[in-house]
C-alpha cells in the first residue's frame, strides 16, 4: 500500500513539473537527413515530444524533424535527445525554434486540446 502511494506521488510530481500541456498523439513525422526516416510521435508539447523508435538514440544528439499536424500542416523543428527508453524510444526537446514556428505549434496544440474537450 505504501509503495502504491509513493508511486502515485511520484507520478503526480512528474506531471506537475512539466511546463507545457501534452497532446497524446500519435502524430506522423520524419527525421530529416540523407534519407528521411519515418517517426511516430507521442506526447507532443511546446517543449518537445516522445519519439517511438526501436533503435537507441544517444543523449544530446541534435537533429531536424518534420511533424505532420492537423490544422497547420507540416512543421520543421530542431530537436535534442534528452532521455531514452531502450526498445521504446526517446524523449526530445525542441531547440532553436523561431517565434513563427513556436506560434504555429502552439496554435495546433491549442486546437487539438480544445478538440479533445469536445470529444469527451
């Protein structure tokens, strides 16, 4: 019982420390490089997202990704790997984002969040 309470407290603390609202997804995207590699994206926020992937990604690696979003189309973002879960994927934060890109991302997130409220 104590373990269950501790787990719930830790989960609540993790949610409360997040600065941005997250939209569950999934969203389609790709990693931009010599070849575009398809990505499946979850937990999208103004600050970053989780990339579902079977391959490991080294921490601190920066790369360019594109995300296809409802309402606004495709966004091109620079991301940096923050955390990885071997066999599941990795978390990234968005870096070097222009104000214009941030504004478009926030518009899409706001619309998706409001859509979720109406779907319940």
